[in-house]
């Protein structure tokens, strides 16, 4: 569509942008293990509500000296997402927690704080707060800019980022600080609107997340908000002059997917749809917009097909996961049980 570009970040093994950061982190860690003199295995603990677990597990798959333990809430992860980390085997163990995502997160955090465990084991985190995950993401902003420049559109570029924990947009802001000549950013949100509200009135009020069809962005207290504040010296004016925001209901997101497909034939996933709509709403005359397409629509096949009048083809890579045998260790939400599991490693 004239003036609007999609930066498709879903061409990696698990079909979401998180592959970029997770794979980079896995290889950096492998490098430092090899040159270090501690010969113990590293244990990566990761709590997931879906996409993070699959990207991290696939990023570390088969890497020598590292074991990954993925904790996920029983019955709360889509079947496609679940098979992407429960069928891998080798150095990846899936742990099904009888609880919600917050329980998984709590178990992992408690393990990092437990002295006895840390004396025995090398434990590390792989959630998006880890700089080794978000720094490599700065590269694709430069890559997008260079592609546009080659195509003759290097001026007045607006980067629009569908946001949840705000790691992805923070990587863009750091790219900007490094010199990337884009004009401004849009943080596009679903109904979870704490950042949008902060932009409007300067008050940051975290709240419980609400469930939406763009579920990877259901975050009520984004963990990278502090980084954004820090980058701009806590200055609300500086932040609002560079970043604007939007917030959309599920109804608007699905209407956007249907409308875009009908007019252009381009199939958005629910997260990318939030970004596309934000550009349609906020792009000014003379500006060129790029929205980040953060996942392949087939990852949300049922949702997408119920809203857009078409069938979504499953990429072969997704099928391959779905044919595998699901293997998982059941776990209660009690830390003492998780600790016993870790102690016998
Ligand atoms: C994780 C995720 C997001 C949100 O990215 P943040 O870095 O947390 O803001 C958006 N879309 C998809 C598909 C995701 O998996």
C-alpha cells in the first residue's frame, strides 16, 4: 500500500520476531561458556505464556553445555504454541505448571533468589529484560531503513511497533540513539493501555492485564518501561515528542484484519494488525510508515480465519512441530516442588 510497509519478522523457526533475540542470546551464551573455565552446565529457566518459550527453546536447541527448562501454565497455551517447545527433546525440558503464567514467573524468580540452588547450579534467565535478547533487535530497524533508502524513500520514516513488554520498541529507540535516522515512533497497543495513558497524562499506573486476541501483548506493567524513562531522563515532553501511542479493542483489531485483507489481499496477524491500524490513524502527509509484523498469521489460525474470509495455510515448519511427540513434566505451583526438581539435575 502506498506509504505503508510491513517489516515481516516472522520468517524464523518459530514464526515470531522473538527468534531474533533468542537465537542471538543462545549463541552468545555458548561462546562465553566455551571461553570460561567453569565446566558446569548452564541451566536456563524461562517462564512463558506462549511465544517466548518456543523462541528460547528453539534458539538453544542442541547447544552443548546448556539445558533449558520452559515453565508454562497448564491449559493456557495454544496447541500450536505448546507443541513448539514440548516436542523438541534433547536439551529442552517442558514443565507444565498447575497454575497461571504468574505462578510460572514466580517459580523462576524464586529459583534465582535461592542461595542453595545457586551454590549448586549455574542458573540464568532468558526473559526479555535480558539485554542479549533485545540488543540484536536493533539491527532489523537499521536493515529496514537501508532497504527503504535503496528504494528511494529515506525521509520522514515512522516506525510503528505492536507492543507488550516494550522490549521491541526499546530496541528501536536504542537504534535511534545510535543514529538511525527515523523521524518518530508509534507504540501500538491492544486494550492494555497503561503506556497510552502515560503518554496522555504523564502518570504511569500499572494494572492487571486484560485478555485480547493479540495475546502476546497482554501486559499490564511492561518490564521495559523503566528503560524508556531512563533513555529520556524521565522527561515526559521528550518522550511524547518522539513516541505516540494508540490503543484498540478486539473489535477494531478484527475489523482491521478483515478490511486490510479485502482491500489489499495482505493477511495480517492480530498483533501486526494493531500496528497497521495505528499507521492508518496517525501517519501524517509526507510520512512513510513501517509497521513490525511480529508473528505469522498461521500462529493464530483459528482467530484469523474466524475474522477474515479466507483459509490460512500452515507453513511446513509449523506442521513439523505438530507431528512430534509431546513430552512434559507435571509440576505443582509450590516452590518446594520446583526446587526438588532442580536439585536432582
Ligand atoms: C512478544 C510479542 C509482542 C510484544 O513484544 P514486546 O517486545 O513484548 O513489546 C508482539 N507480538 C508478538 C507476536 C509477540 O510474540
